């Protein structure tokens, strides 16, 4: 069953971290982290509705300026989530620039920023371009524990990992239920695709009764007209329903029992686990000193989480000529090949 989203790293494995999550059936995207984004086109940046930032080290946050420049002057909102202290850093970023030529009657571009403390969103603020991005404190959304975004089709879940005394947020996009349309079977029912199918999918995900009537589009004499169809008939004949997919993202974390347990819980049974693979096991003392994972540690964690696919990235530049070795070490640990202690 096709996933709701397509997820891809914004740079190669040695570049700044970042994951671009593109919705297959909507003109929308999300970002996990804001590393350098020259490789991301303006068109793709304008699809971004939310960005989730692990922490504000330079290589995870310097792409904010490019995203800001792409969105400025557009009638849209950009929503950001980061760790405690994140709103102050967004404020400082915005006020590093002079906004005296932004008129009151121009399009109001809004940045909404919130802080997650590993349990809930605790603080939130808005910055409006018409107000020269002056900070306005607002109430954060009331969401379940561990959730930073909750929509009908999916959730974004998060946890905080220790990265040398500061929190680094890990994220997972969790589809609530996979609902796909069999186009040929829809044709057999005399129905045509359209926005009504999005409403039908939402009805399925909400668990509405099979007797629920839907206003669909029916084919008539080469054209179409509105017809009524029961949700149960649509489910039986034209919808493929199954578990939603999980895409998890983990960067900049010390290797210890607590961090490992948090990652495993967040990424349990993930279809794809994007996880930092910074050092080779032979350099695990350097990894411990810099509060990063080795390839072997990353592979072991992914195996413990039961991930279906391991995607290693965030390689140290010291291994430019040994990339294959990093990947192989991670893959071996993921597959349970070899038995060396990763600690």
C-alpha cells in the first residue's frame, strides 16, 4: 500500500541533516530539521507548512533563513517546533534583520513557533510580518503527551534525547490508517475521482459507520453528476485499508540506555528509520566525547526498534573515503551480523 508521504534527505549523507517529507496526494510538505537547503528548490520550499527542529546547532538550523526568504511575502503560515528555548532563537533570527519596508497593507506572512519539552508543547508564539515580526505569545495547542502535531491523517510524535547536556528532539510521522483507492474498481462503480475522496478517506479514519452516506461524483453520458454512495459500499469495492506507515528521524544523541529506550519507543516498527551514523565503531571513544552514535550503535538501535528499513546519514567528514565502511557496519549491526559490544 503506498504511503501517505515520500520522505527523502535534503542533502547527501555527509551534508547538513534534514528530511523533506512530501505528501503524495496534496500540495504540502514537512521538514525535519533545517540544515543547509541550497539543494531544495523554491517550489518545494513553498509547499512546507511545518518544520520540526531537533536543536539549534548550526548544521540543523542554518537553513531557516532560506526557508524564510522563500516564504516571505506569501499569504501563508509557517509553523515551527523545537526544544525549550527555541522561540527565543527564532526571535533572535528574525530580529537580526531590519523590517522597516514591510508595510501594514502587505500580505501578512505568519511564523508560529512552539517549544516541546519531551512531554507536551509548553510555550508558543507568533511572529507577523505586518508587525515587523514582533513576538506575540499565544497558548500552545492542547495535544496528547508526546505529540507535536495531530491531524486527521497522521500525527507527528517526538521525544527528547540528551546531546551533551542539551535536548535534541527526535521525530516520527505516524500515519493513522492507510486508505488508498483502487482506481479501476472505482471506475467499475461508475464513480470518478475528485475532492470527495479525501472526505471519504477521513470518514474511514474517523471510524464512521458503513451506513454513512457520501456525496460522490458519478459518471453520466460522458460527464459527471453528484450521486450518493454508502461508505460501506465504497470500502468493500474500491478502497484498500491497512495500517499506516511510520517514518522516524533521529539525530545528535549520546549513546546511553535512556536515549536508546526513548528512540526504540518512538521508532518501534518504523517502516523507515533515518538515524545518524556519525562514526565508525573503531572511533567510539570520539563518538562518546562528541555525544554522537557510531554506525554499529545506530544499527543495533534500529534492530532493537524493529525498524523495517535503516537509512544511515549525518556521516563525519573524516570518512569521506570510507563511506562504504560506515554503511556496511551499520547494515551488519542492523541485520545482527557480528556480536561486538557497541558500548
